[in-house]
C-alpha cells in the first residue's frame, strides 16, 4: 500500500475528503503523516480524530526553511512516505524537500493554472470577470503554482456569483477530484 503525507495549513476539508475516500475504499493509500505549519489549525483536530500521526510546527521557531524542512524530511523517511500531497499548505516548498521528493509532490489550486496563481485565486477570477474557472492539480516545483499540470476541471462562474458561492462550488469539485487523481497517480506508479 502506498503511503502519502498530507501537508495543510488551515481548515483541511481536502484532507478530510482524502481520508474519507480511503476509508470508503475508493482511494488505495495510507496517510502516514500529516504536516501542519500552523498551531491551532482545524486540520490538526481532524487528523487527531482520525488517529493519524501529525507533525505540527511553528516556522518562527526555526532558523530557516532548511531547518524545518530537514525535520519534516526525517519524519517523511521514518514513515516511509511515497507521495507528498499539499492540500492548502500556504508555503513554498524549498530545495530540501524538492530534491528528496523530486516528482513526488503534488498540489491542488483553485483556478485553471496558469491563470490566477498565488493567494486569493477565486477572488482574482471574480475580479477578472472570467466565465470559466476551476481546479488544477499539478506537480510542485520551486515556483508559486508553476509546476507541470496533471489534471484540471472547469467550474462555471454564473451570473451573480459571489466569493462564497464560488468557493463552495470549487470545494465540491476538489473533494472528489483530488482523491481520484491521487488514486490514478498511485496506480500508475506501481
Ligand atoms: C483549497 O481550495 C485548495 O485548492 C487550496 O487551498 C484550499 C484548502 O482548503 N490550495 P481546505 O483547507 O482543504 O478546506
């Protein structure tokens, strides 16, 4: 069974959907580690409830990214992690992790990249007035939402769409799309 680590900074609804798909037998994987860079984030509570191992850290307590990523790396190896799944991890991945997990780190972003990278992707789409936005799953490189695209799904921006209604639609798509793409990736890497 392939082992994944999920990195998240906030609510963790994508974390939850991945775990739920695993429990339902729709995603053949084990969550070997949950990494969170924000003390008190909701995802930690969710991970504890699922009795998963967590590594929660405060970046300010480390000298540099190299130092905290070094500690993450140790734990990834100790837990025999095959794939890193970023799910709302609000931090660029540095060379320490990129070099050791080359081609084995993926991210989900709430727009059709390369449009609207970075923070507030949904606000950016609404402001730009596009009629179609969506969700992108991509490999992670050193840039901000710039790595090779794995899969995308479109979401329509309807008349009178608000940030709340768009966020709901995007999340609904993400919660099914991410687990299914992870399943395909893990199957094809057998
Ligand atoms: C998702 O919209 C994802 O696309 C983005 O961060 C958000 C995380 O939401 N990268 P949640 O914490 O999984 O609810």
